[in-house]
C-alpha cells in the first residue's frame, strides 16, 4: 500500500506507507536464505509474507528484527513476519480461519487512521492456495476474498492462472475453470489482482464506501 503524502513515523501517527514483501520459498532453505540476505540491501521492510516456507525437524524460519506469526500446525504453508519497528507503533492481531491451514490474516490497529482515511485498522491476508483434491484449491475465494469494512490487502500464491502475466502461454480449460471463481469474486470486493508478477502495485483505497 502506498499513499503519496507520507509523514514521518513517530508514535501512533497515521499509517501512511506500508512496504510488504511477498515470496514463495518453494519449501527451500536456499530460496529462503537468499531472501534473507537481500533484505538489508533494500528499503526498510514492514512485513514479509511467505508461502511454502522451509522447515526442518520443527524448526521454523525467522528474520532478524521481525516477529513471526504462523498457524498452529506442523507443516507450515504460510508465515508472516512483522518488523519490530511496526510492532512498537501498532498492535498486530493474527487470525487463523478454521477451514484451512493455508491462509492467515493480520489485523493492524491504527487508532489515528491509515493511508489518508479514518479507518482504525487494516487487514493483511497471506494465502497459499495449493491444489488439494477433491477441492480445486486449499484456500477458496470465499475464505480469502472477504468483505471487510476497512482496508484489506491480500498477498500470496493463489495459483490463479492469468493470461495477462504470460501472454505467450496457452491456458488449459481446467486452469481457466479453477481460476475463474477468484477473478469473478475479486472485483465485487474492490480487490484488484495484479497483472504482472514481481511488480510494485500502489493500492487505491478510494473504492471503500
């Protein structure tokens, strides 16, 4: 999320900017450690949202300077990391829906408003919608694309096959059928799926009633 008129981060000033990194680690420590090494080289990061994080004998990956939030399961599919700087300024409450272990949310309390609005909080969702027969995906659009009365950003890997991300690729009828419910539901909730992977996307909040 980004709003052009940023203010200095002091006390409980309104949240005006949020830097989020979303990354599918592919269950690999090599991929995860590569991300770790790149973080200090970039701009300050508020949150890191991982899908398919690596694990070894119950050990869960961590980032220096970040507090981790994970579902209470043995095999992690999603993990959220919040910078200690943001934790000092705002209260963060994790939530884990009972219908799936592959999705979680963080509600961030912003008593002075956020992103140029008067909303007292905003929510971040982290999803890894993997194939899980007999269901098309382990995270349904109804579970992840929810109707909230405050700003909501969902990030992750929903395996939504979108021809716009790779125009040269021909999608099968099965891929189009499985992805359609996500694309059909998103616009009704003012959610805008990105068109190109790896891009930076400003999120407009002016669609909120």
